[in-house]
C-alpha cells in the first residue's frame, strides 16, 4: 500500500515561525514562501490570524499575505481559529485571500480545558461558523487534531478519543482531517491506530499526519503512515518550531529530512532537495542559528 507519490505541506512559515522564540521580518517570511515554492512545494501554510497579544510573531499576517508572489498550482493556507480570524483574512482584497483555512481541536479534554477553557465539544462548536463562512467563499477547511498521540496534561490519548474529534470535525463539514502528534510521543503502531480511526470517516486523500520529532520518532511514524496508504504530511523547513511542551526539545519534523526519506524510497514529492536546503539555510540565517534538519546540516557540510 505504500504510495508512489506524497504531498508535503510545509508549515514552517506559520507553525514553525510561530513557535520560534524570536520573530523575523515580514520580508524574510515572504522570501521564505517564495523559496519554498521555487523548490517545488505546492502546499504552504503561510501565517495565522490570531491575536498579536498572544502570538506577536504573526502580527504581520496581512503584510505577508499581501507580499506573496503567487504561483499557479500552489495552495496557500492560514490558521483561522475563530470568526474574528477568518474575517481578518477575508478583509483583504480577493487576490490575497487564502486558498484554505486551518482550524484545530484537541483530542484531549485536559488540553482543551487547560488551553482554551472549554470542552472539546464546545471548541468544535466554535469552528462551525468558520467552516460555514469559509465554504460560502469557496475556501477549503483543513482541521488539525492536536495531541492525538499524547497530552502534556493527561498523558496517553486513546484512538477512541481521536475518533470522537474526527466525528465532530466531520459533523461541522471540515474537508480534511489532520492527525497531529503535538508533543512527539507517538510510535508507529499507535500512530497507525489513530490514523485508521480518521480513515473510517475521511477518504485517504483527505487524511494527513503532522509529527514532531521530540523523541526522534517522526520519520518512523511517517513510514508507518505510508504502510497504510496515507500520503499527505505536514513538515517544517529547517525543522522550524520547537515543542512548547517539552523544553529544549526538537519540534516539527524537518521537510528536508522527509524529502530525503521519500527520495530513498523512490516516492515522488516534486521537491528539489538542494533548493529546499537553501530555503532552510536562508530562514535559519535570519534566525541566527543553524538548521535543525539533520539532512540540511549534512548537505551543507558536504558542500563545504
């Protein structure tokens, strides 16, 4: 069942940079998007429309969306966790609208209560008008089910808990289901069990995996997904973004590392690894640190 090609969604400009301690200039974010699409990425998560009080790194969202030179065949997505965020995204001229918006809900009740002070079910109900309004404007909605393999507060999360949120997302009309190992504690068999619950309600092409490498399991977990046919994955160029619940731990799996794995398996990504490494080095230089990607560091060392 291993697919012959995969789709990678680079979440570095949004999820990656949002979880970096320091901000980078809007011009650097725009240049990063341009470099990613030049490397062959066709799915890019650009920014988020959230309160700058809570997420100052994304305060330049409108400036970034306005500055992107769009290419045909590239889907540009943004995080809009509520109607205020969606309204802000749609306040721009039509040509600056996102092609897709992202909403997220936790598989863990403890995480939901601790972070947004409401139940999982209440959080999903808040997304319902976002989904409806996005669809009215012809915009696709992708969900991220966070803490699907473990929670920093309750510990283990069961497949039943994951499926409950999948059902709720499907019930409000969400188009795509992303299963996210937010704290990077998942292992291959547990990942497959969670993915299989999502596949009961969504077609294979509308299920994706989002893995953090906190415990060094991200690539193993991606391979486990390939074994059951899942062919869409989030990844973050240069490994941008730490894990906010494990101090000092590696966060998002690096896009370069995933592309190298796929190349080795003979699976098509459409991505030029050398140009991707260059994109990662560019944004890492802007942050004043080396790329977190092992493949990127190896390639750059080999170049000499």
